[in-house]
């Protein structure tokens, strides 16, 4: 049995590798990337540019640094964030997580407790508010230009002229040029590929005139649900102290309540250092050109940074290697008027997800740019952030974040035990500790549960190694154990049902929801893959898992359309069920075909959604989900049309970010979803033959691709 399955897996990978080479001629990757370099000629708060390495990122304004953060606060803010940068306000009232719990009986045969966001006033609400807002991600500080006019008065962003800024995607370097009263300023800035290190070079005659220097400003955190994390009006609540200043190095210690971190600034040449006011430091160079580095560290630095030249060399090497390896898609030969915009989104999404979403922990939905949901990450979104890394042949960027699951497994196991289930139950909205955040929705979601199985399977499909099986099998099996425990046996109808949860389409209540379609299909897929892993590791198949796979409820339908849930027969008459995520299409789009549904009924459902859905109440990842479903159903025109549908939440800014609304000006699950859909539309999926099945077969689309991996 084990040998036979191994042979099947090898055949599958052989097919995958064949697909990944399906291109007629080699793509000029440098030309592909460079034609989509963002170029800015004016100030727009939504067009700020970022540099980063997955674990650390900083975002700059039109000056190439963070000179005018207030001007960008309501646009794409000028964040400086690292995976390790978290803070909690003092818990003076000794609030406990257990105070947030509320008990439910969903008919699983036992009571279940969940951390709930309550509305009544009193200690419990205060405890909920504290646990929800803490810990929160820190803005570590801004690094900007200190500018003054000839009279010594401050220069404002409106005083800049001759603006020319561009991000060189091929090298990862941001080049910024502008003038102040006719005097040009040139700034080159970038991020070290391995360190939390900002690197920059400034050239201007204004330096000689003592009208241009460098400033560092440090805010207190706000702990608001969504903002830039900068409270500039509480100087007495934190400390910023110079603890070392010698030669060409300065070290500042930051104390924010119980949080402590350090900033090390190194420069070439002479520099005068001033403390202008609390938390506001000014560095004044004496030569026309200054090169400097600023590193943010969780512990006291013990060595200088690499030089500007060395940092630049490593950065350029990193980005050239990034673009030369992995997948590529070239649409330049297409005459469809939408092709250029689609290619732009593809290229910029690769860059943004690499710098924002490839760290050692799952990312928040706004990455390392500004805080959403207090800076916490949402595990149900990890699929959208991470799957594309595997399909674009950048497996290392996926694997970085998976060790976190093993780290927080004891917390996930405790959750399952508290609720009366076996195995491990993964949290939804969380932080590095793995603690589930109180919410009226989040704790009831279940579609994040099979993600670790799906992600581990993607890794195994490419590596086919015993090391992968050994590393992830425990998480795969324990996750499947919870899934099997959660499936409830309906003795009347002789089937397994899913209930007592909120589905991916978050418009339903947990007390009412039974058998939502995407979750049913994901349970079928996750348990089926877990069984394959048992066989690969020499274990017998788990009988209960097979029983669930074979007797799981089929997708409920009415009038030839699949419902949002079996408990929602009014799906297509009630606007509550025709807004938000059309998650029913995820059952055959995100996931492959299974025995729980019929393709023709799913096609009817796709067509109804296409014509009737409330598209103005959707999210960025809904469009690639529709595209993947359309591709599997043989509707390539709809697949392309979904990715380029003219809707607010499908807007991609000039910097490549997926705009949602005034609150979520960037939304990285949309970028990741786009890349996943494109990989699938080019390289296909298991059991599908032919090249670019997700694109129309006409003279208007000439799709060239290489290095992509087919989808399950």
C-alpha cells in the first residue's frame, strides 16, 4: 500500500513539473518586472511605497523616507513594523482570558466555551476590550528628513517641487528626487534582505546649508482597532534615551511600559546629534552626501551594521535572485485591453507579498504597513497570504511561517479540550502567543482548521521527502482529529453534519448554521489528505475518518442552485445571503472536485452569482475565488473577468495594493489571492490537461508563463 501510494505521488509530481515548464520561449524577466516599476510625479497619500524582507518593512512618502507621516495617516501610512514588535498596556485590573468566555450548547453532546465580544458594561466588557486590544503591533518609529527653508522655518510637503520617485522592483531600491526652492534633493532608500535595517543615501546642497538633516521620531501606541499606531501626544508615557554615542554610531533605547527595544544608527562621515524634544532626535551631517543605516532590534546591539555599500550589494542580489527564480507570467503579447493592467497587478503583488507576508509568523491583513484589527493576524486568511508562494515555486517563503503552528499547538490543544473536542483547534484572530481574541464572529469560524493540512500538502507535493512528513505529520493528524471530532453524527438521516459555527460567509449565526458548502468540502478534502499522510508514514487509515469522508452531508441545493447553508433555504431571496463572500464557490475553486456536489449545479450557481450578487459588498479575495471556480468549471471568460471586475474592493492602487475602503486602504489577501488564481489559470490543477485553462482560447490572449506549479 505504502509503495503504491508513493508511486502515485511521484507520478503526480512528474505531471506538476511538466506543467511548470510549459512555455514556448524563455521570458525576459527583467523587462517584465521593470515595465511595472511604480513611478510617482506628485503627492498622493495612497501611493506611498514600501521596502521590506517579510519580517520587517517600512513605508516611505514622496521624499523616500518618512518625513511627513501626518500627511499619509489616512492614506497608506508610513509604518515601520517588525514581526517581533508588540506591546501591551499594563493590565492593572488583572483581567483574565477566562473572563471573556461564554458557554454554548450547539448540540455536540457537550458544552463549549468561546471568548465573546460583549456589549454590556462592567468588568466583563472591560476584560474583553483589554484582551481584544492586547497585545497590539507597534509602530517602531519614523526615520525622516529634517527640512527647513532659508529663514529656518519648517518645510511642508506642499513646498516640494520637481517630484520624481520610482521603485526599482528589480533591485528593491526606491529612488526619490525633489526640489526645495530650486535646490534638488536625491534620496536612495531600501531595506536589508535579512535585517530590520533601513538603508539610505541623501545627496543635496541643502546639507551644506544646514537646511537638511535626518530625524527620528518615536510615538506611543494607540491600540486603536485600525490606524497607524502613532500617538504623538503622550510624551510622558514612554521613554527614548540615547545610551551610546561614539564615532559613527548612535544607540537609542525605547521603553514603552514593559516593552523595550533599541535603535542603532550608523553613518559615514561626521554627524552632529541633537535631541530636539522628547522622542525627537535630529542628526545633522556636514558633507553634501550622507550614507546611513537605522536598525530596529529587540535586544541591545553588540556590533555595527553592514556598510551602505555592502547592504546595497546584498539587497540588489536578493531581489535579482527573487525575480529570476520562481514563477513568471508574461502577457505582453496579448491584445486584450485588460492584459497590461492584469500583468501589472501580478508583478506588484509578487513584490508586496514578498515584503509583507513572507515572515516567520502569519501576517496581518495589512501586512507590516499599518494596523488592522490591532495588528493581529487572522488564520483563516493565511491560505490567501501563503498558498501562492508554493504555486509560484517559492516554497521557502511559505515554509517560514509554518513553524509558528508548532509553537502555539499547546494553546490550540487547550482550546479544543475546553470545548470538549479532540485534537487541536486553531484560533482565528490572534498574535504570536496564539491566544484567541474575543469576537462575536472569529471564535466560531472553522475554515482555518484544514489550512495547515493544505499548506503541508503543498510542500510535500513538491519535495516528496520523508523530512516533510516527519516535520508536519503531527500537526496534520492532530488537526484532522479535531475535524473528525467536530463532525456530528446525525442518526436520523444517517450522515455527518457541521453545525455550531460561522461559515466563511460571515452573515450567519452559529446557533442556526448547518452544513455550509465550503466547510463541508474542506472537511472532505482535509480528512482525505490526512488519510494519505497516514499511508505515506506507514500507518493504517483511520476508520472514523473514512466513515466521515464517505457519509459527510452533500451540499444542499434548491431550484438547481447550491445554498449558502442547508439552514438557509432562502439564500437567493434574502440579501443577507447574497452579500459578503460567495463562499459556496470556494467549494469548487479553492478546493478540487469531490463527491459532495455536482459540477453542473455549481456552474448554475456561478452564473447566478455572476449576474445577481451584491458585488459592492464583497472583499478583495472574493474576485480570485470566483476566478478559480470559473476556471475549474470551464468558464475562462468569467475567470479573467472576475480578476478585473470594476468594483471598489477590486481596485489596485499605483503601488499595487488592493484597496477596500477608507478603513482598509490596503488588503494583502487580495494580492495573494490574485497570484493563486493566476498560477491555477496558467498551470492548471490535478486531472486537468492543456495549457492556460483559465484564459480564453482566442487571439486576444497570448499567455506565456514559466516556473508555476499546478494546484490540487
